[in-house]
């Protein structure tokens, strides 16, 4: 996320971080570099200029030049300013209605339908809500189908009325359906166009007026940079929306949208989308994002993600299995799946302070587990729970079935063996024996 920007800011601030003597000249030079980095990230010119001016003012006010650690202080000032620019404190979603009505708006392809599903899933799992998804795109039948696919996948109800070409009527019927069926949140997915046009604006504005949602969210693709900011402005002028959802932050986004949007529309970014999967949704915390942009990592989010995927009951079951020597490849597969749910590897590594910079040239393969999974999938249930039965001919068969080699199968079996031994010893608390197992 924002690799380029992080790198440039790091370079810009490097001088101040390292050098003992700091002069007004190199503070000015640094800020010029900071501004250039922001512009390269597609931050609006005026915003970038105001940004550096404010940092400069604060720096002078705080006597950076005579402070003990001028570099650190400058980094802090930049961080605070970035945080402020992106929105200060995190803001939640208004769920006061019964049902609470959430209207999604945005261009076609921005990620509205995907985000509607993510949000429904999030509200059910995190806020114990019973959401209903409503499909109001009357122009593209495929969009309605897409929402149903998302709903089926999540086991969340979807209301639609194919053939009805009045989105207001569908939205109202959806809300009535929610009331009848005990849904306390209604998420309304609407039609988008490829670009802002009057027909789309009139339609979303009419739906907005008719259903008076508690929360209107504007979804925007962060990859579109300055365009994202302009589109946000157009939608905000019509809808006066409550919050922004920035999607596709997992891609090669330059960061301009994340940094500029708040100050242009004066509305908070509430969530970010970081992948195509339904779990790839994060609450937006400006201060954590600033940390990440400045290469300081985001340990808080990393720990939170790990905790989210931690299933206490499952952990207990696995512990029992280890104790009884019954930990098999099926359990191993489950563990891999849990790690994968935490997000893509590059993203996770970016949350470790300093690691993003260190690993930037390392090609981290998100399919790192693919071979392992393929091998396990090619095993019979018996082989998975009792790997000792895997003899030479079985290894051959498994290698063939998984598109790997006997060598790779052997390697996995060896690793699995070592891991099982280690886990057993950890259970017994035999540290010394564990060290030996690790060596062997
Ligand atoms: P809509 O037309 O606004 O409803 O957009 P969709 O929800 O259909 O999304 C358009 C495309 O973007 C789809 O291929 C999604 O899988 C993809 N997408 C949505 N959100 C994200 C995200 O956060 N990250 C990535 N990488 N892809 C996303």
C-alpha cells in the first residue's frame, strides 16, 4: 500500500533523521521534497502546498531547530498533519434506525456491490446485526445476480425484483420486507454509471429523498487518484453523503485519493476495501494509515486481524488433538486457511514496522501455500489423519495428483513431522527436547 509515497517520504525525511546540524535551509528543502512526494502520489496541488505550509509553521512554532531530536520532531509533525488531513479520529456508521437504512452510491466498477456484501458481513459478525441486501440496479440484470451470489456466499438475505424498473419502489419494498422479516439493517446497492451523468445523479438523488437513509455512503476506487476526488465532490454536492468508502487499497494505489478526499468533501473515510474477498474490509483509522504511509507499520491492525481469525473453540480442539497425537493434515489445512484469511501477505508484512521497506524488492508470493494445499488435497482422508501410511507409491500418486514432485511431497511430510513433534513438546513444556527436535 502506497509503497512509492512511503519511499519518497522516507527519503525526504532521511536527511533530518540522520544529520546533527539542521538548518532552516534543510528544513525547507525537506518540506519541498515532502511536497513533491505528495504531488507524485496524486495529491491535489493546493492540498500538498497547504500541507507543507502548515508543517513549516508548526515546525517554526515548536523550535524544531533547537530541539533535541529535530528529525524525530519533524517526522511527528508530518505524521500529525497527515492524520489530520485524512480525518482525525475514526468515525463509525450511524445504525440508529430500525431498520437502519444504508444507501450505497458510486460509479460502476467502484466496488459498491462487493462492499455491500463486506459491510453486511461485518455488521452481522461484529455488531450482531441481521442485515438485508437490496438490489436496486435496474439496468444490469448481472448486477442483481452478482448481489445474490454475494448473499448466497455469506448466507445473508438478498431482496430483488427483476423486471421491476423502478429503483425507488424496489428500495421501499425491500425496507418493508426487512421489517416483516426482522432485519435491523438494510443495505441498498444502487446502479452506477461509468462516469458522472445527470440521469444517474437524478436517480440516486430521488432514491435518497424517498427513503431517507440514516447513512449514505459513497464508494470510490482509490486507484483512480484525482478522479476519485472529483467524483466524490460531484456525489457530495447532490447527496451530502455521510462517509466515503475507499476500495482497492490493496492494489498499486498511489495514495492521493486517501490523502485528499477528506479535505475536499469534508466527510470522513469510514472503511477501506483491501481485496476482493468478503473479509477484506477494514475500519479506516487516519492515524494508523499515517503510520503506514510513513513506514512505521501498523502493529495494532495486525494484532486485531490475528485476533479476528482466532477461534477459541477451534484452538482448544487442536490442542486436544496435539496432546493425543491426532493432529493431521486436515487440521494443518485449516490453519493455513486461517492465516490466508488475515489478508494478502504483502499487506500483512507492510504492517510490521520497517518490514515494508526491507521487503519491498522481495517478491512475496501470495500463492505461497498453493503447492502445500494441492498436496494435502491430493491425499486420501486416511492419509491426512494418519500420514505414516504414506509410502513410496502413495507419494508418487500424491505428487502426480497435485502437480508437484515426490521431492516436494517428501519435504512437506518432513516439515509436518517436525512440526508435530515440536507441538507435542510445547504442550508438555519440554523446552530442551523441543530445541533438539528443531535441530533434527
Ligand atoms: P460495482 O459496479 O460498483 O458494484 O463494483 P463491483 O463490486 O462489481 O466491483 C468491481 C470489481 O472490483 C470487481 O471485480 C471486484 O471484485 C473488485 N473489487 C471490489 N473491491 C475491491 C477491493 O477492495 N480490492 C480489489 N483488489 N478489488 C476489488
